C-alpha cells in the first residue's frame, strides 16, 4: 500500500512538472515571438495592436468593432482607444453602419491601404527570416502540436 501511494505521488509530480513546463515554454515562446515581431512593427511607426488592426482590415470589407474584436482578440476597452489613434493618424475611416445605426464600420483609409501594402509584406519577410531557421517538417509538427493543445481547451 505504501509503495502504491509513493508511485502515485511520483507520477502526479512528473505529470505536473511536464504540463507546467509546457505552459512555461509556451509563454516564453510567445513572449520571444512578440519581442521579435513588435520591434519590427515599431520601426514601421505602429504599435503591435495598431498593426494587428491594419493587417486584419487589409484587403477586407469594412468591419464593425465587434467583428474586428473577434478577428483580432483585442478587448473592447482597448479597441476604442486604438481606433481613435488610427483615426488621428489618418489610417482608418469610420463609416455609418447601414445595418445598425448604433454602430459604425471601420475600413482602411487610402493612407492606411498604402501603409498596409508596404508594411504587411515587409513584416512577413521579417517573420519569414526568423522561421527560415526551422525545417518545413518542424513547422508542420509545431502546428500539429499547437492545434492539439488548443483542442483540449
């Protein structure tokens, strides 16, 4: 009986360490990616959140704040301030929403479209440079594992 309890505790500790290590590694990988990506985005004169909105609106139809929030995962309270700053920079236009007069739709302005067409491919090249250090097999396996992790939640 004593041996079974010790084995159960040992197995629980191993499992706990394994998934806690995974959580820590996921967070560290995300933070490293964010540092690498954000430094380049800032060189373009944008915050990562502003770039996220620009990239989401690029080559898309106008979207409501709700739609934009769902596609970017930016919180509603943050979204308003970011949209205000993008409006001041002249990068987005707010249009009346003909389907719901209480809201408006957001689209890239002409300046926003020009910045998107320049910045987005440039940023993809920046990211491609980093990911070129991985083989195609490693990338595919990483995608598979991350999808597996996502599916458990």
